[in-house]
């Protein structure tokens, strides 16, 4: 069995930035495990720009962004394994993985950081009615085929779901000569960032059908030929007389991302509304010495935020390795209240926290002219006015920890409508 101070599972931007932060803080015995043929994760297929505005103060493509981290990892000699599938993590931090060179390997880690990212919900997950032909892809699959392998999955395309990958692929498919007939969104508002709605749909005259979804998929001889979409009411029931039929040869699904927590699902942990693990202010899960960050914890709208959160997890892991993480003293349970979908972290040991407490959260629906209210028990700690706020954009709030008086064990974040 191999021994390592720190094992990082997932070699995307989160995993690499965590490794670099831990290295800078004095931990040199690090191993990154990546299942793909290369470091960088999903960013290798994200050839559009828009990355790095916060991290590097310039606009980069996904490969450009990730290459800055992979280059630094290699320059510092941080150990990594590619094509390595992790099969199991135990509570005593034994990581089991395999690859074609080493075979089956067990590593005893002193600390683990989980940066495994997220996966796309597929047709089976949302149970689309109708036939089950070929030609139905997740938007990420279509992106991989086109950007990495040069394969256009269709020439007459409809997209279900207005998540950012779906919006970006609407533009990408159009630029490659495909006809994108429209985007249907179940909710009465888009799930994507406003800039992507403008740059990917409006700039190309691609219609967005809000409060619509696919009613039926029709295929013949094993391949998709038509999709039927219809409008839904507030209870998501189809409204009669609203059917629209589109002749297509591909349907792309952009219907949500889910944190990939398969490796820790057997550890008896509790999971939050994000479907990621419950963590404290140091990104430590309920199993001491195992940390989680990035899209494996909750889905981020910007990769820059993934990087900064992974650094938080690395700092926590280094504190743990140095015996400085006790999880003692006054503890807060952090709860998402009225209008808030989730909040991270869910637990704060305030005596061990940094000077500022950081809360990350999303609202459940779009709001205008509201206050974000942070309370300790019944006492209002801070009110933050917002002219507009939408679910597709993650909010980050920092509050000095000395604002909290330890008069309660609960912190809530809620929306107050004016």
C-alpha cells in the first residue's frame, strides 16, 4: 500500500488549484488522480471564451484557462496519474484506484480532497415521453463530439433546457452550419446566465420557448425524426392546443447538472439540497480529513469560483494535516430559508473560522427589489439590497465573524421582498 499526505481525486481546474494551494502551504507529498487521458477535466472541450475574468483578469477559452494550472502542476513536480479510475474511498481514507500501467492500487492518505465535478442529467433521468431513438444527446456529449472529435451530431437540432451548456451549444451548432430550431425551457425563466441568452440565442435569432417542454419524441428506424413540444401551466401540466412539431435529426438535453458524489455515497454522510456533501467552513465533510469542493459539492456558474473554493478546501486540508482543525467551540448550523435554494457551508465552527465567514447560495426563482437577510437566531446580522437576482447566478456574501455574537446556534439566509 502506498502512503500519501494528500490525495486529490479529480484533475480538473478544482483539483489542480487545490494541489497548487496545498503545495504553496508546504504539503509536497500530493497525488492527483484523474480518470481521463489528460488534466483539465471538462475545460478541454469548452473552447468558447469567458473563463478567467476573475482569476486572471482576462478572457480565456477553457483550454487556455486549464493549461495555466496544468503547466504549474508539472513545473512544481506534483505527482499525478491519468487514466486512473477510483473505485472506492474508505472512512479511514484508503483510496482504491486502477490504471493500465500500475494495475490495482491502494493508497493510504492522511487527507483527501474530492474534486470530481458533476454529471449531466440524461433522457432517462427526466423520462421524456415517446420513442427511444438514437439522436438524443446531452449538450455536454454533443460538445465533446464536436469540439474534441469534429463530429456534428445533427443538422436540424432542438434543445431542451436553457442551461448554459445548452445555450453555448446552440451558438456552436449554428456556427458549424446546423439549424437550431429552438430552445424549450420548463420554467418561466431561463436557467442560463443572461449573457449567454443574449450572445447565444438572441444574437442568432434562436427562439426560446419558456414554460415549454418536450411532450413526445418520435423516431423511425432507430433515429429521431420529430419532437413535439407544448406549453405547461404552473403545475407543469401540458396545456391543450399548444403543441408544436419540429422535424429534427438531433435533440440536445441541457436539463441540469448533479454533483458527482458516487465515491462518498457509501460513507454514511448526509447530503444537502445540492446533492453534494454537507461541509463546514473548511470544506470538510462529516468524515474528518475528507474534503469536497467545486462542482462535486454544488454546481458553480463560473470556473473561477471553482478554483477559489478548491483553494479553501486545500487550506482546510493543510490545517487538518497540521493538527489545527479541531471542529470545537461554538458551532452554527447554516440554513437556507425563504426564497433560498441552498447555502454552502452548512456548518460553521466559528472559533476556528477565518476572519470572514463566506456564504454561497442561490435563490429559488428570479426576484426584483429584495433584501437578502442574514440572521443569527432571530437577530438580523446584515441586510443586502438587490435590484435583481436570478437562480442561474451564485451569490457570495462575506461577513466578518465578529458580527456574530454566539447567541444562537443557527444562521439563516432568506429573501425579504419589499
